[in-house]
């Protein structure tokens, strides 16, 4: 085989693939140019295919990594986060409330079940109109322990603090409230007044109760503050039954 007819094979590494390009040294110059141009076109096509293959291989890996590190789907991310409920929160409640009055206000409690519209009211106040109230600042006067005018009207509300109970504890607390209603026949502005009455309920529920000689609105706000705003109460296992 002569030199003119000898074929030289040159190994080329394009995108990780060896290609043997056959170029005839004995061919004419025009033929070499044509073969060289065709080879360049083929090589460029192989390079483009290799790049596209790399991109297609990498994309699923990126998507898998994102899904593994971020479990929230776009639909879940768009939804507002749910506020976690406090442990032990039950369907019953005692709502410590304060409202306006002709004088310095009145403190009382609502109690019941969240799924029911019915509300029970308990609060200590003088029986009758203005005269017992005035006398109650000097002596003990007969009292009432149910709802008074304005206790059910939200427009008179000045402060409230609601605490939730499970069913077993609610039965004890509600029984204790009714016990207080039956055993509180007298009212006095300095000693056995409305704030002292609901303070006894708070203490029975395991809450801290502030000093009772203050305005009802301030009393309710301080009751919430000294208990850290907790929304649940759990009675001691040996809590007295009534």
C-alpha cells in the first residue's frame, strides 16, 4: 500500500466518546476540505446531543432533591398554617368577664359548652336596686348570684378571659360554681364582692387570683396576666367534688 493510498486514523474524544475519523491523505485537496467540513458538522451535532443528554439527566436529580428537602407542595404552602391547639383543651369553658355599670362595673362568669348557644351566668351582686348597693358599702346586704342586667349584652363588655376544660373537670367546676351561688347569701363592697366571688372560682380551677379590691375590668386583665394568658385549666386529681 502506497503512502498516497494509506489511511490515517486519528482518535478524537468528543463528549466522552471516541470517534475514528478517516481522512485520506492521498485524496485531493478539495475532497479533504469536503470531508473535513462534513466531519466538523457531525462533531458539532454530537456535541449538541451530548449537552442535551447531560441537561436531561440532571433535571430529574434537581427536582428529586427539592422534593426531598421541601416536603410541602405548592398547594400546601398556599394554605394558611393551622394554629396548634393547646394540650388538654376541652369543649367546656369558664369565661371570666367584666362589664360597665352605673358605678365602677361588675365582674361575673359565663360557663357552658362551646358547641351550645346556651350560657349560664354566675356573679355576686346586691339584691334590689340602688339602696342595697349603697348600704353594701357599710354593711352586708342580701345578694343575688345569677345574671344581672347587662351580663348577656356584648356592648357592655370591657374585658374577658376564657379558660377551657375537659368534660371531667368541667363537671367539677360547674358544680362548684353552683355551690357558691347557693352559699353566698350576702354582698359587701369591701369583702364579699363580685371580684372576690369569681376569684374563688379561679382558685378552684388552679388559677392564680389577684387581689379583689380593684375595678372589675382591671381585675380580669390582671387575672389573665398573672396566669400567663393560659387557655386551659386542669384540676388536681383530689379536687373536692360538690
